[in-house]
C-alpha cells in the first residue's frame, strides 16, 4: 500500500478533500492531509485564490515542504489545484518520491528544476473545458510532461468544472470524479 501526502486546493481543506482522502484510506493507503490554510475555508474559489495570492504561492510550497520533513521520503505526492504546487515541487525535488497525482492543475517542470525525476510516475487530471486548466497553461505543461516522461499520463474529462473531484463543492461532477478516483487508486496500487 502507498503512503500519500495530499494537499488541498485554494478553497481550503474542504469536506470534499477529506472525503477523497477517506476513499484512498478505505483502499488501504495511508493518507496525510495537512491544512495549509490553518482552518480557513472559502465558499468561493476567487476568495480562496485571493487569499493564496495575498500570502504568496511560494509560502504554500514551503509549508508543504515543512510538512513533508516529518514524513518518510517514500511518498506519493498529490494535490488539488493550488495543492499541485507543493505536490509537484516535492515530487520533483525530494529524493524517494514514489509518484505524483496532480488534480486540476499542472505547472511546467522547469518551475521546480530542469527535468522530471527519472522513475517517478505521474498522473495529471483535468477537464477539457476548464478555463483554468485549458487556458492558463496547465494542459500545455501536462502535455509537455507526458511527452518527456515515460511514466506520465494525462486524463482529460468532458466538462468545464475546475474542482470537479471535490464532492463538497457545487463544481462536483460525480461521474468524472469517480473515474478520477478509480484511476488514482490504480496508480497507487502499482508495485
């Protein structure tokens, strides 16, 4: 079974993020879900993004690194949207990474180094009509990653919701979220 460090999105540590973590635990995985917002949860994505911008996106990467220091090196790093930043940074820079699950976002590999580390598998999930994923460069970063890393997969789902896998938000898309969860569980079950 895998050990996962899962980071929440810009709206905070929502009930939907916690429910996703529970679905991984129910399959036998150990899942750590730190609250990088220190209890703040935002009803609106724009408000949460404004808070993240005010604090500085780099501060969330550093908070994620600090959490990881107290955990084993052999982790799968996962993140929802904003949470992709610390997840991807750790997967690329912390020795021992077992993989990365990047939900609703992906940044260029050059953001955290020269290349994706050899032998670290990665999945990227997004909706083909999500304006943030499709129009802000995330899909391009994901395609570049898939084109250069043998163990990289990009999954595009029909729809336009950004945080479609968070069951606690109005943007939740049950069918796509269930497929994302099945794919993530298959990824975590790899030897």
